[in-house]
């Protein structure tokens, strides 16, 4: 016996749902028939999309695992703390921190603004 595939059933079912509107007057059956028809038209594209998504998920999972191992190695080797004293602040940062424009002379610390 020949096996009946689900696609063959849907091929006959979709026009049946669409033409059933003339007898049953139910728009939902028509919409279901249209959905089945669109599925059958785009079945190759849908299968290719599924395959590409599965490939991307596998690649991302592998890269995440390797990134976790790399991060563990990097976090153990690099442990440098930076402080504000090491960095020379720009004028904008100084204005934000002190609330006024500092003068060039460190001794002359008056409010210019």
C-alpha cells in the first residue's frame, strides 16, 4: 500500500475548506484553507529556514561554550583595578565633579562660573 503523506491530505483539504464557504457559510474554514495553501506554497522555504535556524543555534551554543572557557582564562590572568587618581580628568569631567570651572593654577582655586 502506498503511504499517504500529510502534504497530500492538505493539498486536497485546503481547496475543500475554501469551497465549503458556499455550503456552510463559515469564514473560519476559508481562512484555515488559505493558511494551508500558503503553507504548501512556501514549504521549501520554511524547511530551509528551520535548517538554518538549527545550524545557527548549534554554532551559537558552541561559541558560547568556548567563550565561557576563554572568559575564565582571561578573568584569572587580568585583574587590574583602575582608580581615578591614575587618570587625568578632562575639563568636562572636572566641571561635572567639582561643579565649577577650575582655574589653570592649582593654587588659585576660585569659582569662575
